[in-house]
């Protein structure tokens, strides 16, 4: 098929290193491996493509106004006309795949006016997130865009059950909503990868990968690690990534006398992430207590594919992805003592550690590869009934 991939969200640098960026790259990569012709339409690149994506045709929009929030919202809405012109010029397409963003409707508008399948990927309730964590001036305008794209899409792809429930609660027909979680490339994330930051022999390493932001629960990880150190004074903490919480995290470690026990790598190129996960004995997803947890945590799929023993809080998708005691260990969100108990157990029991890691990788190979994700998307694209709409 000839697929138009539309990502008009300025917060998603499609060739960057953020989790959302990796999701874009991996879905496109899987489409290409399956022989589809993909044309990418994006608001922000964030760098150049990896070598295996260099053949993908890419079209970008001008940068949005940055100083004034209201002007930026209006500019983002006006960008739909430019995106539609690009789609019209570069078409025809067999399928439009659009990542939902606050102000973009061009992909679904193009699909519905041309009578082709349009799939809308929804990763979070963006209006609520923007209003709560950032600034949203024209909430009604954002809602109008959401109503339009949800109605115009042939099918909506939710990355988690919580996102699917949000869509149904906003009056999207349940039969239009399909849960397709994140995936992973098991050829890149494998136990055979050589570690990038190996510990000295006999040193137990607890690790985390991701942006250092409040909703990742890293203060809980540090508390759990501090309790582990009482049982094993040689244990090491490996934090892979960067973000606004780093200074506070380092200060917390220093207050506990543990700063020298932790390594912060800073930003890491995606190609190097497997080697850092390979440097960990246990990989942690310490999400704190939340009212809702919409994430489909990319890091956990990567941990599991790498054959690591995973410890995660019982939050959102983790509660069903990880089977406690079978392919990982689960603790209650915010229960740092429970997190420490899991870490100490895995430190003392290497047989359990290896068994959990092997079972985790086996689960990923069966159910959660990017190839499987692309198969599901393409199947939906072929079977979805286009929503016909007259051109304006």
C-alpha cells in the first residue's frame, strides 16, 4: 500500500529520541519492511532519519509561532490547510495514518474527502493533558478538532485500554476503537547485546530508561534503591536518559550519600539504548500513584525483549502486561518498601532473575513486536470502512 503517515504535533520530533519519536520511527520502519511505500508528513523532525529510513520521503511544515500561546494555537490550526495541500499534491494514497495532535485534522480530513481509509492513533487525552500540565487557550477549538477527527476516522487506534475507555467515554462508538499497544524490535533488543556500561563483577545493577519527568516516579526508585543498598552496599543505579528532574534526583542521592552509587548517562541515541539495558540486572518502571495511567510504556517492552527481569508498579497497562512472578514482579504504586523487597529478592536469587527475563522475552516475541503492530494496523486499514465526507 501507499501510506501517508501524518504527525503534525510540534511536541513529537519524529526523528528524535523521545519515546513518542521512537514509536513513529518504528511503525514506519515496520511498514517499510513489509514493502509499503510510506510518505511522512511532519511538523518537526528533530534530526535526520536513521540509515534504514533514509529512503522514506519526508515533507515538513514551517515552524509554529513560539512566543505567544494564543498565536501558536491559531498557527497550528491554520497549518491544516498547508498539510492538506501537501497531501493533495503528493497523493493518491491507499491509507492515511495520523497521530492525533491537538490541532491537526488534515490527515483524517484528506482520507474522508477522498474516500480512503483513515486510521487515527490516539496516545492520550491531549486536551486534558494540555489544560492540566501546560497552557490551553482555545479549549473549545481543540475540542472541535477532536470531535471532527474522531468522527472522520475509519478506525481509532488506542495504545492502551485506558485510552480506549477515554475515547468511548467521549462518545466514540466502541466498535471503531481498537487497542494496539506499543511494540519492540526483538532483533535490536536482545540478551546477546554487549553492555555499554558494565558493572564490576558481582555488582548488582538496577536500571531505568526514559525522560526524567515527574510522572515516571524516579523519587520512588531512589527510595527503593536506598533500601536495597542497606541489604547490598555494592548495588549500583543506572539512569539512562535526561530531563528536568535530574538535578533534584542527584541532590536526593547526594543527601543519602549515594551519589557515587548512581550513573546518569544523559541523553542517549536510540541505537545505543539496547546496550545500556544490557548493562542492567533489573530494569524498573516505577510509575507513581495516578488517577489514570494512559501510557503504553515503550521502555517496558524494551526491557522485556532484552531478557531483563522487570519490576513495575501496578499501573495502567503494566498490570496486564507483566504477570507477577512469571515474567516480572509487580508492586503497588508508591509502595517503595514493596519495590525494595522486589529488588532485594532479585538481587539474591539469580535463578529467578533469569527465569523472569527469559519468560518476558518469550512473551514479547509472541505478542509485542513492531511487525505484529504493523500487521494489525495494515489489517485495520484494509478492512476499515472509509468515512465519506464531501470536500469543503
